[in-house]
C-alpha cells in the first residue's frame, strides 16, 4: 500500500522538514509540493492525492478556507505554528494537526492514524467485496502445481527464481516478487523484505528486525517495518 501525499506550505523550510520525514516512512509517497492553497487546488484537480500535509496560515487563502472549497477532500494532517487553531480545525474532519516545529515522533504518530484507517478500509474491502481462491498455481520446470495458500510459509527471492516454502517441500518458480504479490491475497500475505513475502498466519514471533516462522528466521527490511507493525496491530 502506498499513500500518495501532497505538501501545501508557503515556507520552504517547513516543506523540507515534512519531505524528509515522509522519506522515512515506506507507506508514504510524496507526489507534490505546493507553495499556496490556490496552487494546491489546481494540483488536486489533476492528480490523485490520499493525504494532505496542509499549512493553516498561508497568504490569499488559508488552509481551512481551502478545505471549504473541496467537495471530496483527501485525508488531512494540518501543520501550524499556532495551537489556537486546533479546535476549529477538527470541525472539518481533520485526522490530526502538527504544531511547528514538527518533531519526527509526533509526525509518525499522526501518520499512523492515517495508515490505520487505510488498513481498516482494505480489510473491510477484502471481507465484503473480494473473494480469493484458496490456492495458487506455480510452474516448476515443465510442471504446474496447485498449492494451497494454507500450506505456504513464505516466499524467498532466489536469483532469477523464487523459492516457495510450504509445510511439505520447496517449489522453485520463475515468477517475480511483484507477480507473486499480485497472486497472493493481501490479508494473508505480506512483503517484509525485498527478498521475502511471508504468510501472516504462519508467523510464530517477531523480534526486532526478524520474523520467525517455525525455526526459520526471516529479516524485516527497514522500509517494511512500520507497515508490518500496523498489520500485526490490526
């Protein structure tokens, strides 16, 4: 999951700080920066944006006045140097607001609220709208095997191949990691490293940057840590 973000702030320094923080969170994808609300409104008309980091105090049009012009605004985290605006901002369904100068731990806390909402929505969609097969097909050499999803422990990148580790044996497939991610239901499987996809139901424990499935130790990449934590918490 990638949450597309737009920064709207007339201060270059504030933009730089938020952009730096965004790069530390793998689930966030910065798609643009705007110096004022008018520019941001135009950007929103032409691009998909899931989350706004919106400054309240800008020339010509304030952040709150900008929100009043949007019929279907994205999720919003407000940024401001003035705490007295916080109460008014919540009337517009704001996820959170950050008081400048923004600290990283406070930024992460606000973003987590958004990530949790997105994961909740994804789970509900999977339950109510999507139906997945209980098995996938893996081609090994000239033979195609049907493998039960419940049998899969994890998938590991292996050069130009993938190793699909099941409870009984290992299958070697020419699928790419991206192709395998597309095959597997997201509520049951998750990529935790550039070289590993794991079955969430098969995880025995998580310790630091490691996942244990049976006696197998699997690394967790830095860019996947927060998403894994959110998935486990939900």
